[in-house]
């Protein structure tokens, strides 16, 4: 199972780097309140990733993928229904 822990570590690293950048860049489109909500969601997903890494490490790879989906959905819905624009 050492590969599973390594995979989980890669998932957390992806969440901390690439996905964090996306969530912070949402401030270019979303108002401050929307960005704050996105950052709270990001922190919640980070907590899920750490919990998964402890119990089922390989599943931590799913969290960055889910986080990108949550980000895209939130920004798209904010643009369509709340008038967010760059």
C-alpha cells in the first residue's frame, strides 16, 4: 500500500497548488463574497482530502478532480444567474 499513500500525497499536493490557484483566480470573476464562499469550499475539500489520505489514501486523488468540478460549476452558475463577469 505504499503506492496508495504516495498517490494520496500527490492528490493533496495537486489540491494545494493547482486547485488553490483556480479558486484564488476566481476573484477575477466573482465578487468578494463569492470568492469567500469558494475558499470555504476549498478548505472543506482539503479537510476531506486529508481524511481520505488517512483512511483510504488512493481516494485522495479524487478530491482535486471534484474541486475543479465544483469551481467550474460555481463560477458558471454565478455568471449565468448572478451576473458575475470579468
